[in-house]
């Protein structure tokens, strides 16, 4: 039985990772299998013995839980990327300008965000709304999705007019076709630092380390950039 | 209906039936082929098991839709489906006002005896309903069973409830398929008399299927005998059942007279 | 305990079950007694909603009821708002998703009713719908109970469809199942345990009440199994 | 069993029964209270509807578990549950080898006539099964119906299948609850003779519930009459049924002789 | 089409349905005929699994079968690997989650069988289990079909439990419903549509086949409804 590298990846990496994995497999010869779910689900599974080698989360808090449970190799989560939040508007909505302030426009009925409690981009979105002083104005318009992918679907299917989503999703062809996006000012929300841990029980820690270093290599960073993720700021 | 043998008698026939039906299941199959009229107030159908008696009743009631048929009740066509004729007609069974007591009593298991009887009285006034139900249960000697569930009734009791239930619907024709088969001679006689009195009062003709000679003699003004899906003979009981009666008499005379009655071990 | 979510859940489950029974009874009656060639096709189609994962079904509903389809636009026009993210939308989703749990047991229950009882009812002047109301339904009590219980319980636990078309709005579309899901996702295990236990307890009581009332009294009982 | 009235006769009783049972449903209720033995090869139970005949048979077969009872079959206790006694015993009905033809034929609707008969032959060799099934269907004049489904059979045909099915199980006691009620006089006579010949050959005693006088005279060596859950009398048919016979004879003689047979409208 | 996921799904649904029927038939038989005081309680408990959202049920299974409980450790010790994240774990989860859909219709179907037929079978020497096999089961064909169809279809569409205790591992626990969910999440709508259509089509065919074979032939048919 050929052992493959098993990667547990946060759902927001779904548009990003496939290209990565293909390149990695070509260069290293190691086969990698990726399981996507929300970071919270993956963390719960790992805490209960899931057989993954590498956990790529959407923030630092969930991998920290793994570290706290002494299930990680590293003493703290390794930041591998930083996400950015964008404001996406469906085609035909707010035709002129597009800023966070324009969300108060009466033509915007529904704004989709991810769950602020367990989805990192949801927390960032709420922080941005709060810091820009829009909370009371926007509160009645918000609808909450389980994760950012779903928040994007709310917008893409036309049930919400705007959505606060990750750049990784906003630059996918589907979302580009359905609307346009502008970045949310980075000062408006705390940085979304995505962290990774290698799991103590991983049968092939070397492969996991290789993948993680590939993510952090110049080639990897370029790939990340092209799919909407910044390199991590220390 | 020029092709139906309507007898131009003093009392016009209440039933005129031409029925052809083939049950397809078997290679052999079974074919019902009947053509007759009935005008007596009481008619009895006699015939061996499997000769088509129940099927005849089901066809009249509309539960069986024959391949070819022309059936009139009280002069009204209820089923018309003759070979080579374009126009077809089938009156839904629930609209025929035919009372049918089936061989299997089919008492509703989810209703008490009284509510089984009241089934057809649905929609009429409550107190009238109640009164009528009691009267009908009395007629079949089952008034003490009003509140029983069917599972708490004996075979004969079920049959009696089924009879009362049918009368409650005020049918204009009464078809009884071995209605008293599970009753002892005495109840049979009383209840049969009650039912026929009920029918006579309302001028409702009664067609009874029976295997019981006594019943045929008591209830029948006219007897119809069937065999293999066809009608063998039609006439008065004395004409049609002569032979059977002789056999029965012979048998009863052949058994010896009783010994001393002290022999009886009573309890 | 999230009382708002609890009440919303119960309301959703009750409304869904009621609508389902109203829809499923005539449909199952037709399926049980028809000789139409379409019967098996329609029966199979009625079982399909549960073949799709609930979130996927929810996704298609989201698209189908949204402004990108003529149907969705018409509904939005009539209601003044889109069906998604509203209680009515949840009801539509739940009804569709639980349809098989109502139609399927009712169909097999209706088909098992003794035909001679229907014949008897007919000769007593009882028409098609009257027979359904006064003979078939009471005799299919067990199947009605099954249909009701499965629809109700499934709607209470329903999650994917609701999550997808609900938008998790407190008081409007945030059901207890979603609240519970959120608690588990947030690692609030103590609270999740309380919510789950509470949910299980009230459902257990409701089910026991239903089952104890649903006993048959109508068959001649020998003491056999 | 010193408290059971076992008659020390030439032929020992095959059945000795003490049964007390109260059906609780009604305020009035119904109480079965029987204490008797049967030793004849053919016994007939006679009694009005609702007098407890079927309940007696169900108790012997084990389908009814009486409140108080002591029942022996061929000298073996099958049910022992006497007041004030600690030790209780109830032999499961499927182990009693009691053949019961119920009032309602209860033919399995999911099996053809032949497979209904073969039901009790499960596990025995296929060809022997087939042969035995055919022989038994012939015995009840139903061999042509072997491949029919129950819904395709008439009332009397169902009853005949039920009889054959019961014989197939090779019971050591045969209980027949109005087994020929749906049969015409002629089939009734033939089939009754066949069944009794079958039983005599195997020395299987037969207990028949019937409302039919002719049957009682033909089949009964001993007659038991019941009323309201109790045994009224036990004796030979002539002793017990004297009165009923006289009534029937009177009635048959009272009906006039037939007119000329030309009157018959034959078909 | 993800053939690996499809085959896995079919295998899971078949195994689950088979196990469910084997478990549910005796359980429902007991429930249908017992007079035990525990009857309603047990019947209610059997319906509870669907009251919890599937992911939450999956979470409790994950914890219960995992290294934090003695039971989980024992199983891990016996099997050599934890039950979660394996095909066997999926089967356990699916069986538990679909239990109500098998038990409930079977119980009401069994209870509706005419008692006089059971009496007849008994006097013919047929014991408790023989009666079940040769009388009750064949006469409850409709309910068996219902139980099988609901269990099967529900397992095919099942998603929350599988995601939680399965871990989305290709070839081992990644079922078609999860693959489909992933495709939708990943905006691969064209591919998702194809997968969904394909899933619906094979299920439609399978269901139509089952339904057309499940027709009753055993009641005296007047042409009535
Ligand atoms: N669906 C069917 N397929 C084939 N044959 C059938 C069907 N229904 C009835 N028959 C046959 O038709 C004949 C007439 O049946 P019917 O029930 O009318 O008889 P019957 O005269 O009432 O008999 P009995 O006195 O035994 O009740 C029987 O031989 C029966 O086997
Ligand atoms: N579960 C029950 N609850 C109350 N009464 C019952 C119950 N079962 C039977 N009975 C009554 O017991 C009496 C005897 O019933 P049984 O069936 O033995 O009568 P039977 O002699 O066979 O009558 P028939 O000739 O009408 O079949 C009847 O009066 C019936 O109403
Ligand atoms: Mg008949
Ligand atoms: Mg009786």
C-alpha cells in the first residue's frame, strides 16, 4: 500500500490547493490527498484521532488547539499565508462606486457573510463592519452562511446582493463572471493569518514538512499570490 | 333493450341482467354467462361452490365490471357494455343503492358494532342516527353488542352486524350472499323473517344466495339454480329443488328415533 | 437554552409535518390504488429528494428560488421578498426534503388495506374520498403515525437544507439544529451537550406520547406474535 | 389430575377439558365455563351464535389462554392453570398438533392454493410434498385450483383449501369450526365423508362445530350443545337433537309437492 | 464522474441497508407484537437518531468511538485502528442514523398483518420465527420495500455524519455525497450538475425497478380505490 500524504485543508483553500498539489506531486513524487472541511470540523476530527499528516487551517486559533493537545510536532502553528477580505457585489448592484460605505445604499437588501464565530473570514467581516461604524446600519441586512464558500453562493445565486468573502474565492471565474469585487481596507480588520501544523502521529513527517516548505518557497508564494493569498507577515 | 327477455308480467322485473365475464387467470379460466330477469319479491340463488353466485352479486352491485353486460335495476340501466355497441355506461357502485351483504362479513375493524351500522347514516342527524342504529341492531338480535369492537364478536355476530349495516343504507335492492351461514337454525329463522319483513315493508326485492334448503323453501318465491357460471333452472322452490328435498327427507327419516331421554348427560 | 431557536424549530417541524400530510395523503392514496403506467415513475421521483445531500438540494433550491430563474423572480414579485432567508423558504425546503418520509409509508400502508372493506364501504354508498377519510385513513393509523413521526423528527434534525437556504437569522431561520451545530463548531461542548440533551428529551416525550396513543385496538388478539 | 372427571371407559377420552374464561370487555362480559370429556371419534358441537363454540376450539388449540383451565389431549396435559395451584403449564399452540379449521378460512393471501396446503410440509422432500398436496386437494375436490391465488377463489373454494391445509399438518386432533358452511349440500356430503375417512384411517378424533342438522346427524356419534358459554347437554344426535329434527321434518312436509316439471324455465 | 466515490457510496448504502434490515426486522417484530411496558419507550428511542442534526450525531460518534472514551479505546485496540475515519466507522454511523427509517415502517407494517393468519400458521405448527419468515415478512412486502428504499436513499444522500466521522478520505470515506458537496463548494457547478444528475438517474432507475417489482398480487381486486 503506497502511503499518501494526507492533508486536512480549510474550505477556503479549495480553489487554491489543487494547482499546488499537482506541482508538489510532480516535484517530490509524493502523492497527496486533500480533505476539505471547515477548520473547526477538521480540528475536532484531529482531536479525536483523525489520520491526517498536515493541517492547513484558515486561522491560527484552530491549529493552536492541536498544539495545546500536544498533537502537533511544532511548538506553535506555522503561518503559511495571509488571507484578505473583499467586498463582492453582484452584477448590476451598485453600478457606480463600490466601497464598504455603499453597502448602506437602499438598493442593497441582503449582505452575505460567513459565520462570525467559527469561520475566520466571518469574524474578519464583522470586525470590518464594526470598525467602519456600519454595524447598526447593516445589521438588518446580514445573512450568515456556514463558511465563505456558502456566503459566496448566496451572492452568486442572487439571493444576496453583496457578500464579504475571501479573495481566493472572489477571483474564481464563477464569481468574476457573476460580479465584481474590491478589497476591504486591511486596516479595518485584524490580519487573517492562516496557520499549519504537522501532526505528531503522521507516518511520514518528512513529506508533510516538504509540503509545508514548498508552500513557503518562492515558487509556492507566487502560486499563493496568484490565487489570492499573501505571504504571511510575521 | 329489445334483446333482453323481459317478461311482461303483472309485476315488472326489478332486475334484468345479461352478463358475460371471463376470469383470465387460468388457462382453463372461468366464464360467467348469464341472461335472466327476476321479478319476485324474494329470489333464491342455489348452486354448487364456485358456480358464480358471488360473482353475479358483485356484478349487480358494481364491484365487478363484466366484459359484456347489460344490467337494469328497477328499469334503470346501471351497466351497459354490449358487444358491438359504441355507447357504454357504468354507474359507480356507490350510486347504485344496492345493498350487498358479502360472504365475508367485512365489518370495519376500526368501528364498534353500532358505528358500523351507522356508517351509511353519516351526515344525518345524530339522535335519529342513534335510534335507527338501535332499531336495526334489534332486528338482527344484536342490540346488546352495540359497543363491542369487531374483534370481540363471534362469527355469527359479525354476520348480523353486517346485515344491519346494509339495511341502514336504505338500499332499493338487497343482495344477500349466504347471510345466515354462521347462524343457528333458530336465529336464522327469526332474523331472516325480520329482514324479509323489513324488505317487504319498503318493497325492496331480496336476492339471497344460500346452500340451505330450509332457507330456500322459507325465503324463496322463486329459485334460480346455477352451475359453472350458467343458469340451470328458474322456478318455484318446489319445482327446482324437488330432488334435493327428497334426499333430505330420506336422510332424516333414516336416522333412528331417540332412545330414552334419561341417557342425556346434562350439565 | 436558546428558546427562540427552540420555538422556531417546533413551529417549522409542525408546519412542515402538517403540509406534508396534506400533500402526501392524496398523493399516496393515488399511488396506492392507481393502475396508471406512471405510477412507478412518480413513486420513484417522490423518493428522490433524499438521494441528494441536503446541502446540495439546498443549493439547487437557493438557485431555483433565487432571481436567476423566472420561477424565483415570480415568487419574489408575489411575496415582495425572495423565499430564501425567510421562514417560508425553510418550510418549502423542509417539505421537499422530507416528502419521501411521508409519501412512502403512507403508500404502503394504504395499499395494505383489505379491499373487501373498501368494497363494503362502496356498496354502502361511500364514494372515493369518503372511503379515504372514513375507511382507508383510520385503518392506516400506523402508517400515518410513521409518516408523521418521520417527517417531524427529520425536520427537527434537518440541517443542511436549512443551513443553505436559511441564512442563520435568529428568530427567522436559525433553528435549534443550526444553533447546536454552531455550538459544536465553536467547541462549546458543555452548552452543546445541554442543548442536545434537551432536544432529545422533549422529542422523546413527544414520541412516547404519540406512540402510546397510536396502539391498535382493532384486531382479534390471540396472545401470539 | 384427580380433579378431572376422566371416564374409565373402553375408549379413553381424547379430550378432557375444564375451561373458565371471562372476556373482560363489557360491563356484562361473557363467561365461558366448561367441564367435559370427549371420547367419540366424531363429536359435534351445536349451539346458538355467540354461545362460545369458537372460543372453546381456540382454547383447545392454544390460541386462547383461559383464566382457569386444565386441558388434556390424548392423555397429555397441554394447559394447566387451575385456581390456587402454583404450578402452571401452557404448551405453545404450534406444538399441540391440533388441526383447527377456523370459521374464517384465513387462507394465506401470498401463497397459491397448493402452497397454502404445502405450508405445513415445509422442510420435507419436494416431490413428496407435491404429491401429498395434490392428494389433499383432491380430497376436498380442489385439485384443479392448485395454482390459483386466494383472491381468485370463491368462498367455498377458500374453505376447502383451508381444510386441506389443516390435514397436511398431520394433526393428532381435528377441530372444525363450521367448515362446510359455504358449501352446497352435495360437496358438503362428499368432502365431509372424505375428511372423516381420512381421520378414521389415522385414528384422529374430529370435533365439528356446525349449525347444520344434516351434518350433525351424518357426522356425529356424540353431540354437545352449548348455550351462553356452558354445556347444555351431551349425548347421541338422536337424544340431543330430537326436537330440532322434528321441526325440520315438519317444515319440509308442510311444503307442497312440485307441480308439473314442464313449468321449469330451464336455460 | 468520480467512480471511486460512486462505488464507495453504493457499497456503503448496500451494506448499511443490509445491516439495517437484519437489525430492524427482529426489533420491529418485537415492537409490533410485544405487550411489554418498555415498548413505547424503545420505539421512541429508535426514532431519536434523526432528531439530532447529522453533524452533531457524527460529533458524538466521533467522540464516543475515539480515544477519549474507554469504549473507543477498546475498539481501537481490537481493530488496530480507530473506528472513525474508516469504512466500518461510516457503516456504524449510517446504520445508527438511518435506523428510524427501517424500524418505524416495519413496525407499523408488521402490526397491520391480519392476526387470524398468524393464528392459522400457528395451528399448522409454525413457531414464532417461522411465522415471521413465512407469514409476516411476505405480507409486509410494502413495508419492507419502504424500509429498504428509505434506508438506501437516505444513506446515499447522507452527508453530515459521514463528513464528521469519515473525514473525507478519498477511496475510504469520501462518498459521492461529499464529493458533490465539495464540487458545489468549489463552484464547479457544471461538474456538480453532472454528478447530481447521474446520481439521480441511477437512483431513479433503481427505485423504479424496486417499485415495479413490489406490486401486490394478493388481494381480491375490485376495480375500486
Ligand atoms: N380473479 C379470478 N380469477 C380466476 N377465477 C376467478 C376469479 N374470481 C373468481 N374466480 C372463479 O370464478 C368462479 C365463481 O366464483 P364465485 O365466487 O362467484 O363462486 P360462488 O358461486 O360464489 O362460490 P361459493 O359458493 O364457493 O362462494 C369460481 O370458480 C372462482 O374460482
Ligand atoms: N374479546 C372479547 N371480548 C368480549 N367478548 C368476547 C370476546 N371474544 C368473544 N367474545 C364473546 O364471547 C362469546 C363467544 O364467542 P364465540 O366466538 O366463541 O361464539 P360462537 O359460539 O363461535 O358463535 P358463532 O356461532 O356466532 O361463531 C360471544 O358472545 C362473543 O361476543
Ligand atoms: Mg360465493
Ligand atoms: Mg364461532
